[in-house]
C-alpha cells in the first residue's frame, strides 16, 4: 500500500507563486507516473501535470509555461511549482501515483490541498 502525503497550498494573490509537494512511502514499481490533479467546485477533476519514472513530463494546456512538475527519485517525492497563478487555478489539488503492476496499473491518491488565488 502506497501512502501519499501532500504539503503546501494556501492562499495567494493573482500573479503569486505556490509550491506543492507530495511525499511517497516508497515506490514499489520501476514503472510509474506521478502527477497532480485538481478539482474546482462544480467541475470534474482534471490533470494538471504528471511525470514518468523516466522524467517525461506532461502539462495541461492551461498551466503550460506557468507550472513545473519535478520528481526526486531518491526521495520518492514529486513537487509542483506554480507561478503566475490566476484565480481560475483555484481548486483542491491532489497528488496521484500510478504504478505499473503486471499488465495493469494500480492507482493511489493523496489527500487534497486547497489552493486559492485571489484577484
């Protein structure tokens, strides 16, 4: 069982920055994807960014150029640096881990953290 612990988040003015971090209790697969999702009130949860075990990154169009995802394989952590924040970035952010297991994947979620961007 993988445990994901999220830190960071909070309230910031538009144009400001925040950093989210997600620590894992240990990746038990050599093939995995770590990511950040968010869910705003009344909206579906959406992918913000993810990074593979090989370091390949993927971003939602809405955050490209403003957010940066990074992973530390030695510490089993994944972080999300969020710059130039906009009010529309306000949401609960979740850490996600997908581990390759046999021919399928196992998925884990961390607790959500609120990010609020004031205008």
